[in-house]
């Protein structure tokens, strides 16, 4: 129909059969950012948020989310991930999250990396919302992926 892999010939959504694909090493890197007031960013960076260590909790939440992506995104395969790393870089106006997810398998891990970033940023919002309700989550995107039939890809955006 449209060339989209999650649609069959009649246009109905379905889970792609990856059973015949050879396992390869695959990795994806995604990023995103939460912008906030200087005061909220300082409280997070300095560990002064009443709910606890925002960055530690957000890191664990992002890792857990990557592992459960197939429960959140209907047509994703459940995957045995071999790596989920989540870097949270605070600065004067927010936090940038970067997730790296890897496995040896038959399908990619782009959705897992994007989910890790998204949930980590949502967790930061949840834990710090009393300090700044106008925090803004955005710029969530795939930076790179490797492995599989389509090979390597890297974003050309700066």
C-alpha cells in the first residue's frame, strides 16, 4: 500500500515478522531536553529538590522505560536489550538526556532509545514541577543508529 512496514497490503496495522532476519549488533542513540528556570535547574543540579535525587530517579526511569517499550508502543517487539545507558547533563537552563541502547537481534532499538529519553525527561518534570510548572520538554530525536539491513545512519542536524 504505502511502503510502510507496519501496514499490510490492505492497509491494516500489523507487527512486522522479523523471524527470518539474521541477528546483528544494533545500537541507537537518542536525545532530548527539558528547559526550565535557572532556579529549578540549580535545585536539580545541587540535589535540593524535596522529592529526592532527580537525576538518579530519572536515569532509572529511562532505563526501565527502554526495557518496557513494547508495552507502550503497540507494534514494537519485546527485546532482550544488552545495554541501556542514559546520560543526563544538567546546565543553567535545564537538562539534556542522551540514551544509548544496544542488542544483538533481528530488529532495531531506535524506539527504545527514544522512549528512554522521553520517560527520563517526564520524570524530571514530575519531580521538579513544584519548582517550575512551565518546564518545556522538546527536541526529542534520534541521533544515530547502526546495524541491520539498512546499515548505519547519523543525523545531519547539529
